[in-house]
C-alpha cells in the first residue's frame, strides 16, 4: 500500500491500515533513504502503549542486535506492543524475552538438539510427514497451501519434537495463530483482548496436563527437557515451563508456514523462477534463502534501550522501544541489487532469523530443512500448479504471513 510520506514526522509505522496487504515496502524504502532511524509517536489502536523507534537498515539492525547491554530483550518485551496482548511477566518467562546470563543458560538446554547435524537426522521423518500431507490431496483439483499443506506439516513436525499427540495439532495451531496474529479479524474475530481472556488460559490448562504427564513419565521430547530443567539448583516454575513450551511451538509453527506460503506464492507469480527450480532442484536451498530474505516470517522484533544512546545520529533515551524491521533490512539496497526482485539464484545472506547475537533463531537448521523438503515435494508433484484466487495476508505488523493461498493443483 502506498502512503503519503510528505511529513515523515507524522508517519505512524505500526498502524494496521498500512499492513492489510503485507508490509508497506514503499514506506520502508523511503525511511531507509531519508530517515533510517525513525520515531513513531503512537499506536492508535493501543493508546496505552508508548511510541517506538524504527530501525530500518541492515547495518543498524545488526548494531542493535549485537549490543544486548544497550538494547535489552527483557526490560520491555519483544514486540512493538509491550503488554497490550500478553502481560510482560509472561513474555519474560520465555528465553526470547530474557537477557544474559539467564537467557544463555536456558537456551543452552536446547541448542544441542538443534545443530544442523542433529536436525539432519530428522530428514526422513520430516519428508514422510510432508509426503503424507501432500498424498492427502490426491484427487483434489484445488486446495489452500496455507491451511491444507503448510499448517498440518509444520504442526506435526514441531509437535513431534514437543511430544504433542497428533490429534492435538489443530488445537495448538489455532491457539498459536490467534495469539501471534492477535489483531487480525479472521484469526481473532473477538479482538485482541480475547487472547488473554480465552487463549492464554487454554494454553496453560493444556500445558498443565502435558507437564503432569512428563513429571510422572519422563520422555525424550522437548517438553520433558523443560519439565526437568534445572537452573541455579532449582527447577523452572510452572509459568516458565508453559511459556518455554509456547515459545517453541509458536516459533516452530508460524514461521516456517509463513515462509513456505510466501515463497510458493512468489514461485506461482514468477513462472520463470519456478522453471529454474524444476530444471535444477539443486537450486532449491538458494530459493529457500531468497524466500527468507524477501518474506521474513516476523516483520520485527523489539528491544528496549537500557541507557541513553545514539543510533545513526538520533538520540535514543533509556526506556525507549527500539523496533528492528527485518522486512526492511532484508531489502536494504546497500546490501542487495534490485532488492524487490525475487531471484532464486541469489542465495543471499539475510536477517530473517535475526542479525546474529544472543537471540539468533534457535530453529534455523530445522526451518531450512523443512522448507527445502516442502519446496522439493510440492514442486515435484505439482509442477503446473496455478494461483486459483487472490491470496490474503494476515493483518499484522508482527507476523508477516499469508492466511490463504488458494491454488489449482
Ligand atoms: C522460517 C522460519 C523461522 C524464522 C524466519 C524465524 C525467525 C526468528 C527470529 C527473527 C528470531 C528472533 C531473533 C532476534 O530477536 O534477534 C527467532 C528466535 C527464535 N526462534 Fe526462530 N524462526 C524460524 C523458525 C524457527 C523454528 C522452526 C524454531 C523451532 C523451535 C524456532 C525457534 C526459535 C526460538 C526458540 C527463538 C528464540 C531464540 C532466543 O531468544 O535466543 N524458530 N526466530
């Protein structure tokens, strides 16, 4: 959507109407050129929330990400909204909402299981999940790639890591979609406040059952790792276990689904690029990186300044919100030639998983493997797939994803 940017001071980057059709790329293009660190004074829909700084270039996102002492993940939450959707106390119970040293100790419990080598051991199992879901489409002429393919595959993959029974996958998917896409009228018809009233209690209730089962009978899944974790000589408190579970399921669910769907849409809209992959499937890993660059699953994450500081000539005060827009930094023209062009041969570096630093995504190897398998299997089975209708975007300045992608198989 284009915006009148004649007065950049008045621009409110987080307003919902800018995001109805995906990220406002022309707004970000102009910010990178004219006001790379920009202040948005308010978030109209959430008047109780303070405004925020927008960081839009790759170098500045990198600088903020790397300096956790100046830019804290713990002080004020991890999205532009501090606690309008979820209380800060719960955000801080996830390691994505903690600073070192506690963050590092908790993350370390999981890192061994997420190395590329350990993740590669799951290739056969993940391919079987993807093939099972795609086999289920036999005989159909049309389907929705978001709800019929991406969602069931990513839910089962993260579900198997967490020890969720397959029959509960759809319930967890609904809870995650409603919580992360809280502002979207389709995902959350009753409005964002329903998340705290209805969804968070249900998450806690369901988790309590899983936790009780693991206490009685330890297993080798990640839920068991959380239940039996010890830090500083004590186990985690219940809300820390629940939110650890929420972090892994939410991160594993939403993000890979988002990148697959947006990447498939780009391939359907650019048949020349799809042809390259059909002729040479060895290009698929490069196409995965290009999809991650152009369509990062999270439009932003946020830090909070711990001290007065300077960034790109702007003075940021202690306590200010600092939002890193990956949807912008991944199209920074100082890093990418013709950044809005989808080019499966580009094999780019990007910031879709964050820009390094302490909070760099835990799930990169898993996400890359899932995406490669999903692209391989979808393209091999349906080389002539076409768009059947206009896809719809989730209305959110946080989750950058499609909610529908109707195709003719
Ligand atoms: C396309 C897929 C994915 C994308 C684009 C993505 C993106 C991100 C981003 C941007 C961050 C925050 C980086 C920061 O604040 O600096 C993050 C953190 C995280 N991601 Fe992913 N992610 C993906 C898949 C996954 C998967 C499959 C998992 C599996 C469990 C996962 C687990 C996590 C966790 C636990 C964190 C928190 C890390 C920390 O705070 O140290 N992600 N991810």
